[in-house]
C-alpha cells in the first residue's frame, strides 16, 4: 500500500472536524437539538447561550487542532504498520 502524506492527512482530518463542529453549531441554532434528543429517546436539561464569536472560533480551532493531531497520529501508525 502507498505511504500516506502526514501533512495532507492531518489537514484533511482537521478541516473535516472543524466543518463538523460548524455544522453542529448551525444545527443547534436551527433547533435540531430537540429533534436529536427525540430520535434518541432521551431528554436532558440544557440552555443555549447567546452567540459568542470568541467561543465559536475557539471551538472550531480546537476541533481543527484535535482533528489534525488525530490525523497525524493515524498517519504515523498507518505508515509504520505498512513497512
């Protein structure tokens, strides 16, 4: 099998998780949390706070960093197992 490029996989997984985080935020703002809890047959108390740009950016950046590090770790393991 071909060796994976560590930068490409890291950036791809980072962007993927950042986009998922953004889509989750949009879904939360559209009221999909009620639908999600209904389809999974549970309920819990939660409060949606007013929009905070700094918190949103911090969350997206954190998702990107965690995704990138996960991709780098995956690539290291994958490449080492395919030698």
